[in-house]
């Protein structure tokens, strides 16, 4: 059953490229449950296609593809501290965005970028009877830029001049708590993980028409809290099922434009739920595979023109190869993105994204 479990990493390696909000990493805690000392490296690449039609207010026209391709990477290390204690340290990129409306669009030059890096330290204690508890502290570094062309600034009630905002890189802390139950003889594991919000306080330089405002602005933004239920269980020889249910409080994520009377550049009217169900299968002592389906409820309408993502349905396929103490896993994921209407009256529909990922793990 061990090799079947390794197959799950193939699907995870091709993580959802466009999940709810601006999430790019679901903060997995699976590394805490690896055997012995374990080191892993992973990366994924995504090619989203997000296009729509602007509103009549801006001369109804096609937007072109507004989402740029992107790469994310992560590294993790886990080790035991005696029979009952273990710890793990991970580095990942929890949120991100890279959106720009291309030349020729009625909203040309409207764009935004978010970058983040997180360092998480986790500690787990195993009780008798298969139960365990774990907790962690997360340090997150986040920065962002926004550009809004003059017609949009005017529609938001500002002066008829292009607006820009560039934030500093702010560091803030959050935490995570979780419990799990395992029954190794049937490869059963159920875990429930809560991740707190991470509150950033940014200092930003704003400008109109390329002229910086004399005083820097200060505003707060929360990387939202989340609650995730993960499960897996063997159902037949060399076969197991796995899945998850994840809730994210996206209503708590707001990026304001201070100079525009605090109007929100990005906000979401609803929280998201993501449901995943899959199956893993061991083919032989070396090769395993997995297949999973996911549904994300989206973050509601109307949404921001910098994140016009509706509901999402995706399929992921993966394969893993194990040789001695090394496992190489790879996977691809394809997602269909549902309709979205923005606060500026634009409509987006019939969009998609494809992602591919690889993960290399070593046990020693």
C-alpha cells in the first residue's frame, strides 16, 4: 500500500493553478506523515486562458487573454524527534497573481501582480490509538503592484489620470492547528487542518499620471483563513481513494486603493469551497498512478477585473516512479473556468487553464 500512497503526490504536484481567489498553494500538511527523514522538491507551471468582453461603458470589445503564465516552487524537509514527535519545515508560494489587459483592449494597461513566499515550521505529536495533533507557525512575505488606466479611474470616481500603486514587501505571521486519525493496516488517514489569517500592513507609493503622491499610504490586507478536511483509505488490494474538502474565507481578502477614497481594487463577495475526490492505484513495485476530480465553487459575482474567475471544474492525472529511496512524481491538470461578472460590468466565460507539475522526494 506504501507505493499507492506515493501516487497521490502526482496529483498534488500539479496543484490547481487557479483555485479560489489568488491561492496558488493549499498549504498541504502531508509531509508531516512521511516515514523517517524525508526531503522533497516540487514545481508546477500553469498556462491560464482568461478572456472576456468589456462593458458598454468602456466600448464593448474583447479583452484578449489577461492572465500570464506562471511557475511556482516549493521545498520541504521532515524528520522524527523520537518515537512520538516529528517536525517539518516548508517553503512555498501561497498566493499570487499576474494579470494585465493587453494592448488593443478597451482596458489596456489595467493590471496587477502579487508575489508571496512563506516559511512554515510544523510539529506533530502521535498519541496512542492512531490519533495525532500538530501545530505550526508560518511567516509570509508579500508584495504587490497595481496599474489602473485613466478611463477606469474616472469610472471609480477618481481624476482622469492613470493610477498606480506599488507596495513594500511586508512580513507577517500566521499559525496552523490540526488533528489526524490513522489506521495503517487499511491505509486510512483523516486529518482536519485550520490555518489562520495572515494580516499584512503595507506601505505603498501611489501615483496619478506617473506623478507620485507626496505621502506614502498605509493599508491592511488579510491572506484569508482556511479549514481543510483530507482523507484517504484503502478500498481494495493496491487501490485507495482520497479526497478533500477545503473552505477559504475570501470575503476577508480586500486590496484597497487609498487615494481613490479607499475603493477596493480586489474584493470577493463569497467564500469558496473546493471538493476533490480521486483514486490511486499501484501497478507494480515501481510505478503507481492517480486520477482525481475537483470542483471549486468560486468567490461569487460581481468580482474584480483583476481576478475574474468563476466556478472551476478540473481533472488531474498523475504517475509516480519509485526506485530505492527516491520517488519522482509528475502530473497534469486541466480545468474549465466558469462565468464571472466584474464590478466594472465586464463578462468572462468559457475559460480554462492547464498545469503540469513534478515532485522529487528522498527518504534517508
